[in-house]
C-alpha cells in the first residue's frame, strides 16, 4: 500500500477526521487479510476502549527533550500535533505508520524534531515549543486494535546566562551610598539573586541569600571593601558574574604610635640611652597615609618608621606623627612623650662608717646621678629580696656590739637601663696589730708633727689627737692622723694622746707621746787642772756638733777604785745655770784627800744632753 493508503496527509487540520480515515483504511485492510469475523470493512473502533493520559514535561532551551506517547512500543499509527498557548488550533508535527515517519517542515520552529516509534524527540529545543503536544496512536493488543490519546504540556525552561554586574560608584568616600545591580538577559523565572564579597582576610562571605538583583549599601564603610559578585539562579542553573572591586576611600584615622623596644612609664614611653629606638606610626587610610615626624615641633623625618640608632638623653621630648590622606587632603596627628633613661656616672659604691659616737655601724650605698635615680637596697645575701630601699643613697644602721667581726653585707642597685641589678659588697672587720704614735720635728725645728697610725679594717679605725688638757687637736681621721703645730717653750714635758675608735670595739684604744726639747750638742772637757793644792780646779770645755742649748751643768763624784760599786755612786751637781756662751769655770771646796771625777752636760731648757767623758784633775800648775 502506498503512503496515501497508510498515512493521512499532514494537511489534515482536525485530528478526528484524520484518525477516522486511519480507522477505515486499517480495519478494511485488517479484514481482507483474514481478520476477526466481527469486524466489517466500514466498522469504527469502540470508544470505550480509548486510552487517555495527561502529563507535564519540562525541557531546557537549546537542549534535547523526549516526549513519550505513553508506554506504546510499536504503534500501528502515531500522530503528533502541537497547539501553542492561547490558541485552539492544533498544528501537525509528525506522523508514523510504524514503518516510516514524516515531520512537518513548519515544525522546525520548535527545534530539530525526529520521531522514533511513538516517541517524539526535539533537539535544540526552542522557546516556541512551549505549549500542548498531543499524541494519537493506534496499536494492537491481543489481536485487537486500540486507540490512545496522550496530552503533554511542554514547558521550555531558559537557563540564566552569566550576570552582568554594575555599580554606581566603585570608589566611594566612606559614608556615601553605593548601589549594585545584577542583570541577566534571559532566564525562566523565578530568578533568585545572591551576593558575595571576597577579601584575603575573610575569604568568601555571602551577603544576601535569595535576594533581589539590587544590593543597596546606604552608607559604605571600610569593612565593605572587597571583590563583589552576584549569582543568578533559577530551576535550571545558576551563574556568577565577574568580580568588581569596591574601593572605599577613607581616613586617615587618628594615628597610633608604637615603640620598639616597648617600655612605658607614667608619662608615656621610655628608652635607655644608647639603645636603637624604632617608632612606628599607623593611621588606617585608603589610599595609605603619608607620615611626617616632628620632634618638639620641628620636622625630623618623613616615613612610617622613624629610627634613632643610638638615642641620647638630649632626645627626650615630645614626638608627633602627622598622617595625611593625599587623595582626600585630610590629616590627623597624635603626640607621645619619650623619656630617655641613663645611668649615673661611675660605679656603684658601698662602704661602712661609724655612727652614734662609734656605738653603731652605718652601711652606706651610693650611686648618685642618672635618670631616674638608682634604687638602692641593702640585703644580707643575693637570695634575699626586698622592696625597701631608697634612691641614690641607702643607709642602714646596725648596733656595733651586735655585728660579728667579718660580717658581709650586699647592696643591690636597680635601674631601667640595667639588664640586671648591680651589686656591691662590703665586709666589716677589725684591723690587726695595735695603735702606734710618734712625734717628730721638721727641719730647723720649725714644726712639730704628731703622728698616729693603725692601718686596715672596715670601716677604718678613726683616730684623733688630744692635748694634756683633753682638748681635741685637729679633726678625726681614718687610719692615719697627723697633727702639725709650732713648738714653744711651754710644750716641754706635755703629754699628747691619740685615741682610736671602731664601731665593733667595746672601748677605745690610746697611745701617748711626751714632748721634750731637742738634745743640746755634745760637750767634751778640754782642760781640767788643780789651781790650788787639791782644793780648787779650773775646768774648760768645748762643744761638738750643733744644737740648741740654754746652759751647762758640771757634776762631780768621788773616784773610788772599788770596781763595779763605783757606778753606783751618784753624781753631784756643783755648778748649773751656766750661761751658754761660757766655756770655763773654777770649782773650789774640794777635799784634798779625795780624788774626784768631773763631767759636764749641755742643757736645752729641760732637756739634758749626753754627758761628757769623765776626767780627774791634772797636777797643780
């Protein structure tokens, strides 16, 4: 049978008439081929056996979709028609007789259509294909011909393309409003929009889920800076726009100054002399701030970090950082006070001194100067710590009698410029030996020098001189005390006392010196002769050497030859107060029966010189 026998032409506009023709042709052919006896050539199919079904199918624009004509696998005849929305007139799409099929050319506006068995496949689906498709099919079941009608509502879904992001101002000044618009050219509604912001610090942050295509930032601030994207989504797909950077202009904020090494005090910051000091100024700003440094109102540097390689005490003062936003022509500033600490000159010094009239021991720890003043404190050992103390000078008093000989004390010094406490140690001890004192005259006897010594000890022994009236001479001195005075005639025979005291002693020590006039020169007898028969002698003498003298004394004694007993006989003064210029004297009143020894002594005030040699008188002349 030709195509006009098996297929009704696609010019049919009414499906019923086309299907009636199909019924008549197929039934007649069925009978001529020995079909069922109940059927006659012009008999119609019973309507109660007709199958109906309705469904909704969704397809995606420019993709493929398959429309199944129920579950009919091998229909005898299948006919597809399409009715666009708002129209009541169906349009033929495709027809098949089980052996061959034909597609209406006008249906190309729906897409690339093909018909296999009963299934209609549309490739590159177009939006014009959205509407109602109807499938009419005749098929055989157990030798009986059945008819089925399938109604399919095809919804063509359009995916959203990549959105286009627009912004009214990508570089707003902080506080200004910003509006972003996300648009897509097409897409099946509903379309949901979401907004994202990306920063290196926070990563991706979702700003609005299922929002509108508008993002309204009523007052932009610096936290809004970052890369913005919008995502459009419908039931088909989702697409994200390219990023757009929002650069908020702001600042500068009030600067903050930090210092390395970090040290603070009640006024601000501090640094130790000779340290490297790094001052950093930070004032958040976009674009970044331009920094200028001032020292006591004078500009000293331009840049964020101001480095002083070796700071000195003269650089103590007020430092100001000025931050400028060159884009907005705005500026802010802040000021700090930097105090430079420095150590006193010299070294820590500690010593012990007597106190309370030598009854107490006073420990002195000294380190004056510097800034701030050094904090000093006395401890018995380094393990002992105390906050008690004083600045520059620390004094601690101990009762002398309670301090054992050889006791040690430690003074600790604290200062910000010291990495660790400085230490000074002193040990108190009594010197060995004894007190010595002496008196000497200077050349030409111009001065007398009273000298007292007792070296050693900590503290040193304190020495002072007193005269015979217990009046103090000069001042107290440690270890060595010399008092110089001019000699006079009244000092002969006077006793002078040196007193030594130490806080670890229970009582003082003393030594004494007695002043005598210098020895006169030596005298020798030059002539000793009887002038009368053994009753009178004439004595002459001479002086040897130098020295002061105020007179002479002549002595005699009996010359007995008794051996050792001779020395026990005392000398008798027979002449004294002889003028110093006299060199001779006659002496009478001698016993002729006695032999006498004579000698002569020079006298300097109360000081008697060495006696001359002993002589007996010579024969009478």
